[in-house]
C-alpha cells in the first residue's frame, strides 16, 4: 500500500518531460489506482479484519452492544459443533462431485463444439443460457423439475414404469445433495466448456497432423496431444470452479435452506449470525470459510502464479 | 475485433477456418455422433429453462400435471406478479443497483487498469495481486462484518449499502479484463499524442478509451450480470422490499398461505428476472465469451 501513496515523482526527468504538461507519470498512476484500492480496502480488507475481531468476542443476544473477550472459544465451538463438521463434509463432497462432473461434461461439450464448425456461434449462445440464468432461478427451476407431486422427473419415472417415482427428492439425505450437485453442474458445466473450447482453439493443427503422420489413433491423439496442451485451460477452469463451489450459498439456501444434508460452510455461518443472532460464532465460521478458501486458492496459485507476474511485469 | 480476445484472434486468423475445412471437409462426411452430441447439448442447456416457462404458463390443476405443453396456457401468473408491488420494487432496485455498479465499476476500474497496463510505477505486482485476491474472498466472510458495519453507519437496507460492496467485487474482474485489452492497443498511438503535447491522462481518455470500447462493453455486460445475480449480500444487507433486489425478493416469495408454494407465480417471476440476462446473451454472445475466456487461454 505504501507504494500507492508514493512521494510525488521528481518532475523533470526525461521521461516526464516527454509527456509535457500534466501530472507526472507516477503521481497520475497513484491517482488512478487509489479509488480501486480504497474501495477494496474498505469493503474487503477491513471487513475481514473486523470479522476476525468479531470472532474473538462473545456478544449478548439480549443486550445489544454488550460483548466480552472470548479468545479462541468461538473457534473451538465452531470446530467441535456437529453441524459445522457436517457442513464441512458436505461442502467438500459437493465441491469434489460437482467440479469433477463439470470437468467431464465440460470437456465433452467443448470437444463436440470444437468439432461442430457450422453451428458454433449458435451453440455458444445456447450454452451461455444456463450460465446467465440467476443461481436463485436455477434452484427454483430444479425444484420444479424434481417436485415430488408435479415435477417432470416423477412423472417421467411414473410413465416409464420405473422405480423411484415416490421419492421426495429434496426431502431425503443423499438425493437432496445429488439434486444440488446436478443443478450446479447444469449451471456451470457450460462455463467450463467455453473455457476449454477457447483452450482447444489455440492448439495448432500442425500438432495433430504430426501425430497423425506418426500413426496415432484418435484416442491416442486426445490423450497425448489434446489433454497435455489443454492443461493450462483445465487448470484455470478448475480453480474458478473449485473456489466457487467451496463458497456455495444460494443453491442450498433456495433449494432446501440447508436441510437434509445440504448445509454448506457459508450457509452454516449465515445461519449462526443471521438467523440465530450468534455474531461471534458466525464470524468465527466465516473466518474459517475464508481460511479454507484462501488455503485452497493458495495451493492452486502455486501452479499458475506466473500468470499474474507476467501481467504485471511485462512492460516494466 | 482482432484485439478482442484470444478466442476471436484464433477464429479471426484468415487461414485457420479455411484450412480446417479443407482438412476435414472432403475426407469424411459429417459424423452422425456429432449431431447426437450437439442435440444433447442443446436439450441439456435449454430444457430446464423451457420447463420453467412451461410451468409459469399453467395455473390451478394444470400445475400438477407434467405436460410438456401447458394444456390451457395462460398469462395469469404474469399478471399476478406485475400487480405485486414488492416485485415491481425489486425490479426497480435491481435495475438501479446493477446499472450504477456497472457504470462506476467501468470508470474506477478503467483508471486502475490503465495505470497497471501502461504507466510506470512501483508496486504494480502487489496491487494486481491484491486486486485479484479479492476474487477469492468468500462473500460470507464479508457479509457478517458488513451487516454490523452498515447498521452502525445506517446504510443497512439501502441501495447504496449494496452498491458499495458490489462495486468492490466487480472491480477485480473489470480491472483484469481491461488490463489485457489496454495492453493490446498499440503504444505508438499514445506516444504520438504525447509527442503532440497531450498529457498522459488525455492520452488515456481520448485515445485508449475509445479504442478499448469492445473491452469496456465486455466488462460492462459481465458486471451487470454479476450485480443482477448476486444473492448472499442481497439478503444479508437488506431486510425489506425497500432495498431487496430480485434474487432476494424471489427467495422470500410467499404464497397466500404460509405452506403453499405459489409455484406458478414464482416460475413466472423467475422467467421475468432472467429475461434481461438472456437478452444480453443473445445480443452479445461473442463479447461475453471473449471476456470469460480472456484469462483462461493466456494462463
């Protein structure tokens, strides 16, 4: 941050004279960058600090404003609470299952779109529809499809004479989480497909031609040429999706309000501070979610950190 | 267009498509499996939303039938939601919040992105890393403290209380995309202006901004979609229809009785609030894809 408020640049260096009148380059840079930095500091950095402070105190539910130092007691309460531990498990299970399925499906969709030259523009528009639809609406849509009495799935199973027609999908553990994974896959596999499609399109044809000349089968070409060259795009897509899935909130909130084994880390923290009014515990759970997400993204950024450095460093 | 994004660049290269066609076209006919796959993608992506529209056109007893076409299509659900003052208010709130966030984020973000892309100063890497790290912040970690802070500052349950955090979450994406757009604009244009006596700032808003218009449009669309969609802060920082945006309002939609889920009207409202986003997708598919993939391919 110190560099933002850097002392005014010495005027009169050759570079600054070139720009003639106006502010020096460094001072202009400080002015242009500061609104963004100030906003991010106020709304992202400060609240995180404040959340940590809140999480170290206990607050009276009855007397507003009354609080006392609690040390790490809120964290202890969080990590020993059954609901939090099960929310942790649910979140990881949901993340693993949905990101894995999205990658498989997204890759399949990307390959099909890549091969389909004629309708590619139209296909991309079609694929963007689930991506654009609000998560809340996604949840409502899948609710209506899996509705036990009047939903599409139940009626289909009934008319095909298949078992399971009397399942209350969102009312049963396991099935509720499965519906949630399904809804998430529907909404975001297309996003994955678009990222991977962009990756496929920058692979030069020569590579495939060379592999063909060497007698590689289509499957070998996919395994030995496409996949390794697609690795960077896959990695970026995985990062985006994993971080989003770990933070998932809207989907379980609207689908089930976290019932039947769909409670996630974000939803549990929300329930504690908003519904139950236990601010300290809720803050501790929020901070834990933050730490988990940061840790996972740190692991990822170890792999692709060069990207940021390249962007910032290219012209300096 | 050529500067838009890697995707467009790849497609725009004159030889690529022609070569593809020449290579693939005559050798084998269209693969029937491909048609199946493409049809599968279309059904997978569109059917759920079609189902929602279908439900929204049914009332009463029809709702408990799973007909693929509404037997007695009616707009009654739509009439009902447009008579609902809370829903109208939520639409207004969403429009104000999303448009304001889009506009401010473009202005503030383009400043920051220009400095990062073009100007020489220390701490660039640190600033870019700080900006990008915000994208990994879970909303929940911000929600609890902001809830308390906004209550103290008396901007809880106001539109400005939503606009400020949305702006913060929209900025990283705006900056990230605009930096890459700005970098693709040839430097010689600005240098010519500087030689002619323009200031750095004049070079920015008279030369770079107009040339980066496609990039600005892309980020504007993505920001609008984000703000229209946001849910967690929308329900934690508001408490009544005065400041509730559409996703928040629809999540608390209640039927005439507590136990009745007004499926038809909820579906109709869901369709209505999705329309602006679907329109954006139909009109600006290329821009959106360019924006979404701008980070992925370079990495």
